[in-house]
C-alpha cells in the first residue's frame, strides 16, 4: 500500500504543526509512527522493516537531511531525482535509516529538521524556505 499526506498553505497557517506537532500536542507523523509500530507488534510472527528518509527541496535542488554533508568536502551533496521503469520516481543516493520504534523515527526526523533551510518572513521569524518530504518505507 502507498499513502501520502501533504500539508499546503500560507506561511504561519500550521502546516509544520499539523505534520510534526509538539511534545504536548503530537502531529500526524508521531501518531502514524506509533500506530505503525503498535499494529506491527500486535501481529505475532510478522516481520517488518521500517526505514526513514528525509529530503529537502530548496531552489530546485534535493538534499538528504539524514546525511547533510559529504564527508570528503564537508558540503551537502545535491541529489538527483530519477525515474525507474518499474519502481517509478526515486532519489538516487537518498539515505534510508532503519528505525526499530516510533521514537527512533522521531529522533531521525528531529535530526534532519534542525538543518533545514529557514529564513524570516513578515508572517514568521523562523519560516522554512524549503519543502520537506519524510518517507516511511515499510518492507
């Protein structure tokens, strides 16, 4: 199965809050992560692997938020979006980190969230200037 959640709207309208939330008021991603692992644990004998990827799109360039810098030159590598005839659209070289519970999913996303491109606008002093795509791959 595939599913997609998109938060769309003007600066300051609550897109990030809806997806990520806070510790006191959890957003969709923490709730979905907890549900995935809760339901998986309820299925006795069921094997599942959860991998997380976190991608930023900024100025028409893709950047891996789970591997922010190239160890050879200390700069963020620009990734290429490709299309495979059978697998469809994918980002070549994008990190997929294994998460064994919902807390690990959120830890990975928090790591990537801290290095996203932000800037100020008239509506929000810490507005993101990019688009972000968090993907949970269930295998």
